[in-house]
């Protein structure tokens, strides 16, 4: 195959990835008729129909599917070869398109890309912050950062770290004093505010039996007090974040027997940024990532509930569509993102899943 036919193969893969001749023409800087002509020439050369074209979408034939799978392998090899030649000159080149949730923008993504761009001035970035998972193939994305266990097994995933969620509220929340009065739950608020796991047993407090006193049969020390606190928590308005569907279910540590709490949210948000803003405004109690609200906690704009739910850690993964040859520029950015998670103290860097 000569260079002319190789470019036709790459254009064919771009048409499939973009989903239409018009979009492929726009991305490749060609006219729609030129793209159509080159596809027709490729089909004539191979003696097989590759695409079934309708007014609304393109559908791959069996031959087209086979060529596309092999073409993508070649495309990765081609891009890797170009990057290897550039790396020999001492610099990475090319563009990276990345999507990520708003919760990690300020604390993870921004400092990571600042250092990355300084180190690799010939690489450009297109950033798409989104709390909704985007299709990497259809959107032609190089990289996606997602919270929670990945569901798409066709993508390569790399664990970067974890995020800790904190149940928090604003002092402006009506009834907030019921969560921060003198009768604190049987836990250590300072440990929670610092993003640490709460103690299951704390020092004796007003309303709790002392270590010398025998609690009622079948009751753990501090359990009644914690139950009373959760009743106050239940009566206040709650806010659901994008990843929380249906009723909100929380399990709270209380001695050896965790306590459950089920509440119906007054407000549902489809944006983590908006959820953060509404909690700040005192419109509800929210379960927000600690990296997102760290400054708010330190400066008193938000307060952590003295009793925190279990299951606060959520894994963060990087996903990409490359099967074997990951572009050097993407590998370099992944390395910097892993380092940023370590520097932020969230968790150890992960390994490929």
C-alpha cells in the first residue's frame, strides 16, 4: 500500500470514529464530497463495500468492521512512530483531549496540567470538564478521568487514586445549630474535618455513659446519643449529587453496630459544581468530595457533620481507548496525574486494571 492509500485508510477510521461524513470532513479540513470520493476509491481498491450510508447514520459492513479494527491498530502504530521520532529530538508533540469531573479540577487537574505544559511546550490540550461520562470513541477523546469502578471493559483503565467524600453543611443552613450544638455525637469532629476516619469511640461526653457505667443491655456505648443525632440529621433538607440516584442511604459508625439513615433529597443536582454552590448557600446537606471543599472547611464556610457515613472513599480511574501503543504524550500526562494524586495525599498510585 502506498502513502496515498494509507491516508485513505486513516480517513476511513476517522469517518467511523466521527459517525458521519460531514463531521469527518470538518475534522480533517476537507469537503464532504472529497471525503466521499476517497472512501469510494478505497472501496474500489479493496473490492468491497465498507459502509452502508443512510441519511441519518453510517453502518459498517462485515468487511468494514474488519478493516476498521486493523486500521485502528495501524493508526496507533503510526502515531506512536511519529511521537517516537519527535521524542528523539527531545520533546513530545501533538494534542490531547481529556474529560474529567469538576470535583477534581482545581486540586488535581489544574496543578497537573500546569506542570505538564511547562515540561512539554509542544503539546496542546483540549479540556472538557463534565460530570456525565462521555463516549471516548464517539467524542474522539484521548483520556477520561472518572470516579467509581469503570463499566466499559473495551477501554484501558489505570487507577490514579481515591477521593474522600464528606457529609457537610453551611452555617447558613436553617437548623444548622442542631448539628453543631454542645451535644456532639460519639465521635471526634476534628478527625473528620481533617479528612480522617472518625473514631468509633471517643471520650465520654455529656449525655453518654462514662466508661465506668454499664450501658443498658443490648445497647452500645454512645448508640442512643448517635441515634438522636441522626434523627436531627434526618429532619434537615438534603441535596443529592449527580452520582446519587433515588433515596439517599447512609451507614454511620456507632460502636460495633453501624446505624443506617435513609432520606429523600429536597434537591437533585446534575452538576457537582452546582451541588457545591447550593450547599454553600445553605440549601441542603451534601456529600461532597473533600478535595473540592477543603478551603471551605478550613475557612468555616462549610462544616463537616460530626458523625460521618462509612464508605467515604471512591476510586478515580483514567480511561483511554488505546489498546497496545499508548501515545507518549498521553503516557506522560498520566504519569503527572498519578504524581498529583500522591502529592495531594489522597492515596497510593494505582496499577493498570
